[in-house]
């Protein structure tokens, strides 16, 4: 079961399990991503489920959570990755096929998140999922659009 109130990009609430059944076809590749935002004392974690039809676009569903504010960048990235892995695991059980987890982490060592790159990618791969990072992590980039 995938928890939470899921919405379309336009904000219409949907039954996510019904949508998963509808779009779980070979026509679509499955992708999951998360991003978060700390604005003052308010922390939001956004996760997306993306059904990508190569060459034709993507169908996106997202949810917002307000967990306890992480105390460091490391914990924040862990929270994002663990949420994506949890969703991906549930999706894999429902759909019975491979999917990709997108991680909002930068492979460029000029960025602070880079020092956790190997750990976060390793978490995803260790759970048996393919992993995509910046700048190609579109599922995490879509989540970013809803963090504010």
C-alpha cells in the first residue's frame, strides 16, 4: 500500500492505487523521486511517481509530507532517499517490474551534497533499484517544483 494523499500536477486528488493499475503497462517506464524544502521552521517532503512514455511525455502524481525537520543535510538527503525507496518498494510489489529511483544529489564535487553521493546511490542500488542523479533526475526535479 502506498500511503498519503496523492495528486495530479494540477492538484486534483487521486486514488493512487487505481492510477497505478491504469498506467502499469509496458508503454510506461516507472520512476520515483523526492525532494524537500526547509523554509524557516517549515519542512516539506515531496515525492513523485512518474509514468514515462518515452518520446511522448510523462504522467506524474505527487504527495506532500511534513515530517520532523532533519538536523543536517545528510539526514535530509537520507529522508528523501528512504522515502523514495519505500515508495519504489511498494510500487514494485504492485507492478511486478523494475523501476528507477531519482535522487536529488549532485555528482559534481563543488556541491555540498556530493560528499554523500556514494552513500545515497549505494542505498538505492543496494535495494535493487536503478538510480539516476542530477542533472538527469527528472522525478526529483518535478518534486522540487512542489516543495515551496
